[in-house]
């Protein structure tokens, strides 16, 4: 099992390239199932989750080739098996994104329930509710969702779908299903993340009729067929936010090439309140900091976009741990997303957790975190431990970094490129 060995205490300087967004590439690989024409995706990040999704669609009989420059060519004309089997779905919840496209194009889909994961139970009841609203008959048995159109139907029917809570992949499934449905679909309470807008732009390039994406109400007029397209995956705002927190914590001056400051308002506001200097520059974002110990710890509540992203909670908490003062962090989206806390405590952080609330007392100038061996438990928790290790005195070893590899494209190489003392040990 790979580990990362980090020697803390070095400021970061230079430029780092932000890769394509994991949470846009995954639904967009599924969107390619909606047409028999070839689809080309550009700027697809090199991630374990992308490899898993490629395996999933190839398993259906889809041709998918990935080039070294991040171009992925998909040809779903010969799709023969509209299924997402458990052994693939259990490793990646996002496999549920196959449900909408398979139902829309083939009128049937057999998709394994994702099962829980480290950060929570991850139910898909809203996905089922939305597909049923469009006419699909879905039964859940033996751990699978088995969905099909009613006898005599050739297409899903447009519907008004109001989910009980905002769901990102739920909204994405509905967008893809509605694109080929008969009539109009209105999504109320839709997710507003930039990845939703990026998916909608790709679907529009394929001939879909969508408006309102990026707001909480999206209208889709179904069409008979969708054609191929070439689409560039939007830059990953969570990877960019992770690097912003890393540089704020270590100190330094770094430009994140391709980073979109307009996708990170809530995080950048908090970094500025902490005392870091973050500016949108031509083609990216520049962050300058005198180091975490000079910054003021910032409290925040995670909420749906455009609020503070739950996917940035662990990384910003690592920054709070090394800053001055006390901060309160509230996680409102997932029920178990504080597993990085126990590992941060091993590095000398001062954190008290009570349910959904964590109170962090930054060590500031009084002391430093001290390096130790820590264990990654989930994707963003891993990133949090890397940030803490970059600041801690001595050596930090982050174990089980397969979690990190799911969502970060060569993180240690990018960090080394801006001066971090970090290496992967097999
Ligand atoms: C997406 O997950 C992201 N994954 C997650 O990123 C992200 O943390 C999450 O959205 C929230 O922003 C992808 O886009 C591939 P949800 P998703 O459906 O769609 C509940 C990362 O680190 N819910 O928006 O699965 C759910 O339990 C990953 O990159 C239901 O109850 O999240 C959660 O409490 C982690 N029933 C809340 O809604 C449902 O049918 C939000 O979940 C669906 C969701």
C-alpha cells in the first residue's frame, strides 16, 4: 500500500496546474452513453475514479480510449449490457450516474445500490423518486435497482421533480434522463454546483434543450436523439481549493493555472478573512501567505453550492489547526465527515467534536504540529492530512493514500513542483 512521506516546514512557491474536475468528468463520461455518435472529452483528470468509470462503461460494451494528454474518446454505439455491477459500484458511488443515461437511451438499467462509504450511508432514494416520476418502473432487489419503462413506452416522460434535499448526482441523473424524455421536465431544488452547469453545457452541445442550470430550477425540453460532441472538462474547484489551503498553511506565493476563482467564492472569502492574499489573475488564481501561524482560524458551516463546500471542510480544518485563535466548523451535508479529526489530533492539533460540530483551537505561534504516521480514511481527509504534514515539524507519513489517488491527479508531484519535500513510498 502506497504511503506519502512529507518533511514539513517548507514554504511553497511557483505555479501549479489545476486538472479537470473529477465531479464533472464522472457524470460526463456517463452522458456519452446517451448517443450512438462518438464523444470526445478533453482535460479528463488521471484519477482512480475515472479509471473505475471507464471500466464500468467498457463493461457495458462501450469503446473508451484515454490518451496521455487527458483526451478520452467514447463510442457507445455498441452498448449491449445496460448494467453497473456491484463489484464496480461498491468502490465508487458515482456509478449511480449510469442509471439516468441507460434508462433514457435503452429503456432499462440494472444498477447496483452503492452501499455506504466512509463519510456516510449515501442513499439513492431521490434518484429512484426522480426516475419513477418520469415513468420508470424501479424495483430494488438483491442490492440492485432494476429499472425499466412501462410496457409500450419507448421513452421516459418529462415531469416536475422536487427532491427532498439538494442532491448533486441526483440532479445530474435527472438532467441526463430528461434530455431524451418526451416533453418538459422541471427540476425544482436542483443542485447549483459548477459541475452541474458543465454537464448541462456538454448536453446542450449534444443537442439537448436545457435552461436554468446553475440555479435551483432547471427546465429541460426532451429531444428524440442526441448527437456526439467534443467537450472540455471544467477545472477542478476542489483541487484548486485544496492547494489554496496548502499554500495558506505553509506560507508562500503560488499561481494555480486554470483555477477558477469564480467557483470558489465561499472558500476565498474565508481565506481572505483569515489573512491570506488570494487574487484572481489572468488564467488562474494567485495565493500569497506568511504562513498558517500568522493567520486567524475561521469558522464555517458547509452548505450546498454556492455555500462553503463540504468537500473543502477537511482541508480548511487543517489550516485552522495551525492558525491563531479558535474556530467552529459545522458539517451539515454528511453524517460522518470528521474522520480526519482523530488523525489531526495525532499531529498535535487541538480539536473537540460534538456531533456535527468541531471546535478547533489553532496552535498559532505557540507551537507547531509535530510529524507522525497518520492514516487516510477518505478522499478529502487524505488531503487534509497532507496539508497538516506540510506544516508539521519533522516527518509525517500518510498511509492508505489510495483514497487520495481516487480524487487527486499526481498530488505529490504537483506539490514537489512548488517546493514541498514530499515523496511516495511504495
Ligand atoms: C456529490 O456526491 C459529490 N460526488 C461529492 O463529492 C460531494 O461531497 C457531494 O456531491 C456533496 O456536494 C460527485 O459529484 C461524484 P448528494 P453525491 O447526493 O451526489 C443525501 C468528493 O469528495 N442524499 O449531493 O453523492 C446524501 O446522503 C465527493 O469528491 C439522500 O439522502 O451527494 C447527503 O447527505 C464526496 N438521498 C446529501 O443528500 C439521495 O438519493 C447530499 O448528497 C441522494 C442524496
